[in-house]
């Protein structure tokens, strides 16, 4: 009976996810599409839980739908404003291309993908579970996902933190940071909410970081929460207030990669392989790396949300209107 | 295993990552820090090659775990060869960039400072991604390096900051991201089927079944988009021609080779045991069509940088001929060697050609081919570089391009694949056409010499030096052969002595 | 005989991937293309995580989970880059889609 209910729930959830994906992309209104995308992310979170992947559920909620959704909304707003200024009216959506050719191609592809899923030989589905659990005591942490991220496959994570830094460098090279949303009324509720939730979120973030060594959680979840605090503060007070100096942003974003890389080299200079922790001290080193990574991930995600290089503050502490300078730089 | 041997491998990724951090954090010293990193990478590459020649292929387990649980680096002849190419081209482009993004100009010159400031960290990330890609033996790790290469390449194209460059960068990014997702979906299927991400273990376990075929088809489709092989090359000419010159050179010479290298790994190493007859024909046909289509379009261009970009589409076509040709038992190794030499020759020649074209563009303020008259008197070194690189692209002796093309033709003739022979000959005729057309206009006597802006000496000399490297590569071809043979795929292993 | 959860979610993942791919190819609006890439990516992650599922009572294979986490972060980085470019393009050209590749042969600065 419970089994049947679980199956029905899975089927409903799968249908809902597919429907949300479809309607998010096919709606006429881009804004509605983005909101539906955020809802899609939340339902995906349920699917992760159903697949015994609580770590992914946390990151999905915080990063994939939270930060990405906030970035999409911000970019959409900026695009709308700059177009309205240029044309004086809402832009009409460009017409989509002819779909039928695509649909027949996709049907064929869907058939092949479905067939492939059913043809995966069942004897191999164990994957790397057995070696991952066998080596867990040696990995220095209790959560196998953290062990995979920061020990077995730490090099992936090193490069990934590199990619985050790269994205900041790339975004800064392309655009200037977003102008503060003007004329948005910020009521006392928002201020009150920010004042209470910001410290709370930071606490929860720290807890996640600590928790990650033994259960679901870790640097990504904690970093995403830190970024969420940043986004909340930016939305509440606007980026005008106490804009950190550009060098702080730079150092904040390189911090994680620098610590990670330095330790990796350090282990190498001690005669071990790159990123090979010394026996017995893996747990401590992982906590060091995770703490540094949390700071940088949070900082980097916030910088990515701001969407461009910091602009020089004018005398009054208000950001220079970006449209005046954009395009010349 | 010799412990000293192991130590060079990770530094090839560590140095450029360190360079990226330093050049981003300290913009004032970006140029010198970047050049210093380049020197370190060259040293590490030389060390790696020397040790690979002495001790053979090797595996380096990151974190000490080893595959399948951990990630391995693997260095064999192919990856060492690719690392050498990226080190040499990277060093040449870094030198060129000193002139192109001049250091220490006035503070008021905001745009110049902006470009120099961001060029270096982005280029360092690109270099880290490429080196990581050539070293990695893990398909998920390859995905991350692909993204690292792709993101930095896109931002570098956008650095030109023109409307065309931004649009080209956006198209490049969107196409690249979709290509990566195809690759990643393939990785998911392979992991589900074999329970490993390691290329070597996949090679041991691979069997023909639907999941495997779907997986490698998805990965191949993604990689073909990223290589810009015909017919998925549409994004390449605008991106490569609108980018700043050093970036154009890097994209054509190195960035397109990264995904191609993964294709070689998949089809000649991990999944060589599958029956690849039809896939090989498909690759060969696409290559043959691409090399003719690209060269024909290059011939029709009115702008020099676009001509060079279309020529890249054509030259990528030759690389794909390796798939049908290198499977043969007798002459497979000839084709394998030919393509790898061709790849290196193209990387160097195309770098030189873009540099020369960039010098001409900077001097004249335009690069319209029909208005080049007189440039050979004003920029003799650049025009000479253009001509030398052109000789290598055409494949005339004694250039590196000649040896590569000759070996390919040799293999095609002895295997009786006349359609390949005809395609290569047509492509060569068209290449002669487009190179000669440029040279003819460049050497035309003008009625009066055009006004030109000065081009820094570094830019002129680097272009010339790179072109000389491309044409003198032939003289050093025994060293590449020794390197390439190390752990070449089993079925292209030479039965008898080979060589030009 | 009904579907195991892992098969169900793997199929769902493929479906999401195809929906994303379809919208990516037919809609020209840049933000919608970026949205489509994110949704297609989510489909791929679902396929990956379903490969890790070992049944309700067992711990799942951690390696694909680590891959998904890495993939999500890389996707955010790519999205940020794409949105920065899209913003610049719309403010330079006044359009929300990419211009058709101009007849490059005729293009002359």
C-alpha cells in the first residue's frame, strides 16, 4: 500500500516536473517563465529527495533555482529597462522558428535515449558505491558525498572553484554591475525580514558547513546560503550602501582557489601526490578547504548576481549611471 | 616508477591557475606575471617531454586514490604532443600580446587598460583548461576542462567589445553550453553502463550495446559542435574573425583542437574495439566536405581575418580524415602520424597568419584584401610571415603542412581511398588560390603608399618567428615521431618502420 | 510490473533535456535560450542522479551526486556569463535576440 502510494507520488512528481519545464519555456511572458522555472527548481528538489540525494536537493534549492532565478530576474529587468529606454515600448517577442522539423528530430532522439535507458545492463548499476564506502573511514569525513567532492575527486572541485572565479573575471570583463533598482518601495516588512533573517541564514550556513563532514551539507550549500544573505541585503538596502571596495571583491573571490591550490601544492612538496592528504589529517584539511571555499563560493555567487565589475562610487555614494559609460569602456 | 617523472605533470595545471590568480589580483604586473607563467609552463613541458621520451607513458593519480574512485592524469605520446603544441603556440601568443596589449600606457587610456587587465587572467584560465584537458583521463573531469576552455574563450572574444564580437561571443557561448550538455548526458550514460569515468577502464570494459552507442553519439555530437567541424561550424568564422588578434590565434590554433583531441581519445582509445566502420565513413565524409567547403568560402572572402577563419574550417576538415585512414593495419600509423603533424603545422601556421593579419589590420585600419596594395613595403616582416604561413597551409615543401598532408595522401593512396585523395587535392588547389590571392594584392604596387599606424616591433617579429617555426618544423620531424609513437593506439601501431 | 523510481526519473530527465533542447533551438529570445539551457541541464543531472540510486533503503552512489553538485555550480557560472553578454547585447543593439549572421562576405567596417 505504501509502496503503491510512493509510486503514485513519483509518477505525479515526474509529470509535474515535465509540465513545469514545458510551461516555463513555452509561456509568452518571459517573467512568468522565470517564475515557473523557480517553481520547477523546487519540484526538482523533491525529486532529489526521492532519489536519496539530499545534498543535491539543498544545492538545487539554493543555487540552481535560488541564485539562478535571482540572476535571471535581474537580467530580465535590466534588459527590459534598457529596451524601453531605446524604443519607448515593450518589445514584442520574436517569432519562434518552424517547429515541425525539430519535433521529428527530437522524437527520434527521445526514442534513442529511452531505449538506451532500458538497455543499461543491470549488473553494473552499483557504480562506485562499494569503493566509496570502503574508503570512507580513510577519507576523513563521514558524508560520502563530501568525501567524493573533497577527497576522491577533489581535483574536480578545485577546477570548479576555478571556473567560478573565471566566471567572475569573465563577467567583469564584459559588463558593469547592475544599477540599483530605483523606485522600488521597500517597506518595513522587508527591512525587518532582512534584519532577522540575515544573521540567522549566516548561522545556518555555518551549521551546514560543519554538518557537511558527516551528513548532507557542505561548502556549496553553506556558500549558497551566504550568497543568499548577500542577495537579500543587496535587495533590501541596494548596492549603494557600503559598496565594498573593488579590491575586497577581488581578494574575496580568489581566496578559496588560492587556499585550495596552496594546500594541493603543499602536499606535493611533502612528497605526496597533488591533493593527497597526509594520513589521519584529511578531516582537518578538508574543513580548512571547505571553510575557505564557503567564503569564496558565497562571495563569487553574489558577485555573479551583481552581474558586472564594481562601478566607481560617485561623491554622494551613489553609483554612476551605467548607461552613460557603458559601451565606451 | 621514477618519482621525478611524476612531479612535472600536475605543474602544467598548477602554473597557469596560479598565473590566473596573480594576474587577476595584481593587474599592474599582469603582463609580466603572465609571461613568467608562460616560461614556467614551457619549462614544465620540456621536462615532461624529456621524461616521457625516456620512460614512456605514465599515469598520475590525483589525491593518491587512482581510478576508478579518483581522477588520473595520463601522459602518452598523443597528450604530450598536444601539450607541446599548446606550450609553443601559447608562448608565441603571449609574446605577441605584449605588443598587442601594451603595458604601462597612460592611465587615461581606459579601454586599453581594461583589455590588458582582463586578457591575462582569461588567457591563463584558458591555458589551465587546455593543459588540464590534454592531461585528464577522466570523462567528467574533461567536461569541466571543456567548460573552463569554453568560458574563457568566450570572454576573450567579447574583449574586442564591438557589436559583432559580442554577438559572436554570445552565439559561441550558447552553442558551446549546449554542446557540453550533450557531452555530459553521454557521460551519464557511460557511467550508468560501466560504473567508471576513467578512459582507460572504459577501454577495458567497453562493449557494443545501445546505451554505449547513444552515449558516444551524444558526446561526439557535442564535441563536433565545439570543434566547429563541418556542418556545425557556423559559429566559428564570426567568433574567430571578430576577436582580438591574439585571441583569434589561440582559438584557431588551440581551442578547436581540444575537443578534437577528446574525439581521438574516445574513438581510437576507449571505444576502439567497437565496429566503427560507418562512423569512420561519416567522419571522413564530413571532413572531406568541410575541407572543400571551408576553402571555397575562404576564397570568396573580402576581409583577411575572415579568410583566415574560413581557412580554419577547411583545415579542421583534414583532421577528420584520420578516422577512416588510421584504422587500416598497414598504413594506419602513417595516417595517424600525418594528422598529428598536420595538426601541429596548422596550429603554428594559423597563429602566424592571424598575427600577420592582425598587424596589417592595425597598420591600415582595415583588412580588406583588395586594398592591401603597398603593404609589403610597409610591413615586410608581416607580409613575409603571411607568405611563409601560407606555404604551410597550402602544404608545399618544406613546410610542416607538407609532411602532414603527404603522409595523409600516402595512406589514402595505398588504401585505395580515391575520394579522399581527390578531396585533399581539391582542397589544396583552393588553398593555393586563397593564399596566392592575398599575396598578389599584398605585393601589388600602389599608386601612392597608404597612411599607416605603427605596429610594435614585438608583434612583427613574433609573427615572423612563428611562421619560421611552422616552416622549419619539417627539419625536426624525428623528435615528434619518437614522441607520437609512445603508446599510440594499438591498431595503428606500426608493423614496419615508418617515416617520411 | 511497473517502473522503478530510477528508471522513471531517468526517463523524466531525458524528457526535460529534450524540452530544453527544443525550446533552445526554436525560441530566439536570449533569456529564454538561457532558461532552456538551465532546464536541459537539470534533465541531465536527473539522469546522472538516477544512475546513482540503489533502492530506497540503501545509500546512493556518492560519485554521481558529487558530479551533479559540480555541474550545478558550473551551470551557474555559465548562466552568469551568458546573462552578462545578453545584457550588453540588448543595450548595444536594442534587440533581445541575436542578429542573423550578417552576410559576412559583404560586411566591411
